[in-house]
C-alpha cells in the first residue's frame, strides 16, 4: 500500500498527464472530459467540507451548484444581448469576465447557504437531509417557471466567458483555469481540516455536548462550514455552466445532489483528495460503460454498494489501507 500523500500527488499528476497526452495527440474530447472531472471534483470538495468534516448529510447541494450556474448564465446572457440587468436606480450590466462571474457565484451561493443552513441546521438526521432536499427542489421548480431565463428549456451562452490573458475557447487553456480553481479548493479544504476551526468542527460532529462544555457553539461551527461548502459548490456550478455554455434547471435537481455525494463516497468521505478520485472514477465509468449500455448506472450502483459495505474509506482508503475520515 502507498502513503496517502503519495497517492494525492499521483492523482494530481495523473490528471495533468492525461491532459498533456491528449493535447500532444490532438484529442480535445479527452481534455474536455478531464475538465469535467476537475469541475465536478470542486463541487465534491465543497460537499466534503460539510459531509466529511461536519457530518452534515446534505441532499440539497444542487441548489448551490445551480445558483452558481445561473449566476454565470444570467450575467453572460445580459452581456451578449447588451441588455442591462438593472437601469434604475443604479445601472448594472452583464459581464463576460470569469473573475467577476465567479465572485457573484461565490457570494450568491454563500448567501443562499447562510439562509438555508440557518433553517436546516436547527434539525438533524433525516430531517436535515429532507429539508436541504426540499430547498433544492424549490429552486428547481422556480427555475422551470422562470421564462425570462429559458424556463424549462434552459439558457444558452454563445461564446465562453473570458479570463484575462487566456483564450478560454482553447480546451487546454480552459482546463488550466479549472485545474487552478481545483487546486485552490483542495488547499482550502486541507487548511480547514488542519485548522483549529476544522478540529472544533470535527469535535462537534463527534460530541456536541463536549464542544459546548468547552465554550464552543456547534451551531455556528456547522453553519460556517455549510456556508463555505455552499460557496465552493456554487463556484463549481459557474465553471460547469461555462464548460457547457448552457445552464438549465437540471442543475438544481436531486439527481445532481446525489451525483455530487457519489463522488465523495466513491473517493472517500473526509479525504482531501476523495472528491477528485471519485469524480475521475465516475466520469471514467460514464465514458466507458455509457457506450455499452444506457443502463450503466446499474454497474455504478453495484460499485457504490461495494464501497459502502466493504470499503468505507472509498478509493483513497482502499489504496492507502486506511480508514475514512469520518471514522
């Protein structure tokens, strides 16, 4: 078995090597798949902060993923149509600048996570799971009934948004943008895990009474983690919408929440690189088995069942012969 640090480095290097090989062999589709892995891994990193560190089983993270996507779609659509978002009392125009869109996506998702978390965290267990799911479904049906931005048909963006100094229409350059965001998200996750805040959050997950006894507020710890988690997932939503140049209500669906959770479980709950390993495995199975059968999710379900029953540490735990971060 290899050490977890070595495996973490191998996962990052492996993703880069796949893209480099695809670039040298002129295989843009493979680069696009790798970009999708990086973006979905960012979403998984966001959920892993709430699930792996805080023990918060959220089935509503699609709400933040979709908010990030619609933040991109709305701003970019107004920029391409030259119609301002607001004219009175202050002129607010759309934009095609990725950094500005990311900032809006982060803030909007963080605000939504603050409001949803403030209500949902007053419950626990299955009630928390169902409330977060209900909020995501509310956003889903709101998006369907929002004709100004495509309604059920979604919203198309003709040209990918821009990043200073890069040509984001070039697959490898857009991959590098997404890869940079992934590395930053992983660093944030690692720093949170080893910080006093992360240690207090982990303690609150294990014993609320003991954390209260030393003067900490478990509700504030969990709410802070939930907000950070939602913001990162929202950023992933903006990147995903830019990759496809399309945003639709399906980004808010419960299936999206489930897929993000699958990434984390497959890779390893609580593992820093778990979301990357899980997203890579998911996309690989989708690519290889999708051409074999339309019902390839059956094989995914069998694999997920095996992980839950026999390898709770996920792919990272199996390869490092360690136990998952939630044990």
